[in-house]
């Protein structure tokens, strides 16, 4: 799937894409698919009305390890829009030591700038590559001076020379393009980074949206610096420099800010961690509630200064998620609850889900292990009853020890496969390994039956 296409995906298509990686959790998938499609719909609405349509922020609630973060991660990969995922627990109230909440808008903008820059660089790539090639040829075979006098004899001989020069140049170009000169060393001028000095501004300068590096960088004269590298490296380097000159950074920044404002998405993970559930109101709780208060204006819509200009947050979509096993959504301050009107619940995973998680997703754990072992020429297959036993064990341990959702499959598989992973390739070169249900039982039963043991191992 091409990235830029996602914006045109219908809700059903979005869910289908998510289905490739996430088992179940249909409600959550539907909600995010609708929210995403609504961004696109809003873009089509006439100005005036468009301004009125606010994003429907979503809060995903569910126990640990059932796919909340995974949904966000897959969405990020799917969407062509600027998407930033951050843990709410990372923030502290303004005035406390730590990141303030506005920084997430700056980070999102930074990400958007890099995205647009990469796109534009891609657009001018061919031209930049060509310019780099010419520059290197200039270095290898300096062009002859244009004739100045009109004495016909002399002109002829100079023309001859020019023709010869041109021929050598083309011959060189051929060699260059075939990569025959890649390892040769070449010296060239660079104009970037006049000083190799990192300017560290006063603490928090970046957070104020001021780019000290750039201010000082612009004040310094652009000095030329000689560099010596292989031709292969030099081509890359010069092409990058040329690309920089070809793109209009002002445009890039404008477009980046526009995308953040119109299509940006922020995923606020672990939102439950800032929901203080004690009535005490001192120590970290004060700060936690402060973070929530700081979040309000940003979620509601305000203007944040970034080094790329002011960014309005009114239409940024916020997806929040949390396990809420200690605190409840109602422990969030009411104003914040109100700003996340859509709530979806993710369900605990069942044995049947585990079987699917083990086998269906494109990145399914069993596929991962077989890919790992394949690098050693070992083929590993899991029989159906083995997969069922693994899923069953995961369910039992989740029930009896602690429910950590699908993460349990990781711990169980590492225990199950430990010996094999150690013995390959020394004791088992080029083997074909079949894992049967009995093998799973043999290996795991003792640990599962012993509660204390499973607490530590599984
Ligand atoms: N429904 C699911 N389908 C497929 N894989 C899943 C599913 N749920 C969880 N997993 C797997 O389990 C891992 C952990 O899930 P995830 O990170 O989404 O947990 P979470 O719900 O965010 O939990 P927490 O509240 O602890 O952050 C994922 O990397 C993924 O491989
Ligand atoms: Mg998570």
C-alpha cells in the first residue's frame, strides 16, 4: 500500500488494513477508522462550515496488552498525516522539571517538517543527482576555458581541445555512472556547517520555539570547507547539498504547519497515568492534575509557538489510551473527559484470540521465530495442537498469575523455544523442527502447575 493513498481510504478499508495486524477489538478499529475518514471528509467541506467541524477525540480503554498501543502504531504507519505518539506520563505541569505538554505540538510539527522535506527532496532528487554528477566531473576533468580571442587558428585548436575535453568527460561520466570510480578518493568543497560547534542555548530555549542553532548559523559567514571522501560518498553528500539548495524551506515549513493544523494526529498513550485517583492533592498528584489542566487548551484548540511558526491545535485529532486499572476515566478532571467524547473499550483476549494472534498477523510471533531460525537454515513448524496448547497456557497463566494480555505469548514462547534457540546451529544444523502439542506440554506443564515458578518464568 502506498503511503499517500491512506487519506483516501474508506473506513472499511482502514479496518481491513488494521485487521492485518490486530486481532479483534472491532469497536476500537471502527472508531479510529471513522475519526480518520472524518478528517478527509472535513477537507472536502466548504470553508466556513469546515471551521466548525471539530475532531471527535477518542479515548481507548482496556486492560494491558490487548492492542491499544498496537492500533496506534499501525495507524501511524498507515496514515500519511503527521502522527505523533507520546506517553502522557512523560509530561509534567509547567514549572515542574520535565517536558511541558506544548512540546508535543512542537514535536509533531518537527516531524511534519521532516516529512515534507523528505517528500520535496525526493521530488528534486533526480536534478540534485545530476548536479552532483556534473560537480564531480568538474573536479575530475576541469572544463577548458571558453575561448576569448577570435584568432581563427587559435580558436580552432581551442575548439579541438574543448571537443577532446568533452569526450573525456563523457567517457568519465560513463565510468562514474557504472560505479567504477566509487572507491576512488576525491577532495571537494562543502559549504554546510560553517562551524562544527553545537550551540547550547539556555535551558528550555528550544521549548520556547526559538531555534538558536539557526539564528547563530545564519549570523556566521558560510565558510567553505574541504572534505576528502570516496567518490561514492561525495556523490551522496553533494547531491544532498544540492537538494537543500533546490528546496524552498519557507514553503516546506508552511506546508508542514498546514498539515499539522489540518490533518495532524496526536496519540496520547498512558493517559490513565495522569489521572490522580487520590483525593490527597499533594506531591506528584498535584503535578498530574496540572498536566491535565495544561492539556485542556491544547485539546480544545489553542495556538502553540514553534520554531516553524504558530500552530493552531483546533483541528488536531487526539487519540488517548489507557488501561485504567487503578484509576477510572472518571478520575480525569471533568473538563478533560468532556474533550474526549468517544470512548471505546478494548476487550480482554481469549484463547481463540491468542491462536489467531500467534498465526494470522503479518508480524505474528510464530512467523517471527521461523524467520529468525531460517537464517540458520533451520525450518521450524508448529502443529495445530501445539499452537492451541500455547494459547491455552497463556490463558491459564494470565488468569492465575496476572493478566498481561498478548504479551504473555512472548514470555511463553521464549521459555518454550529457549533450548532450540541455544542449540541452533551448533547441535542442530540444518534441522527441521516440528513442535507438537506434547512437546509444549512437556516443556511448560511443570512451570504452569507450580504457581511460584510461573510467576518468575512465564
Ligand atoms: N489484538 C491484538 N492483536 C494482535 N496482537 C496483539 C493484540 N493485542 C496485543 N497484541 C500484541 O501484544 C503486544 C502488546 O500490545 P500493546 O502494546 O498494544 O498493549 P497495550 O494495550 O498498549 O497495553 P498497555 O496498557 O500495557 O500499554 C503488541 O506488541 C502486539 O504484538
Ligand atoms: Mg500501551
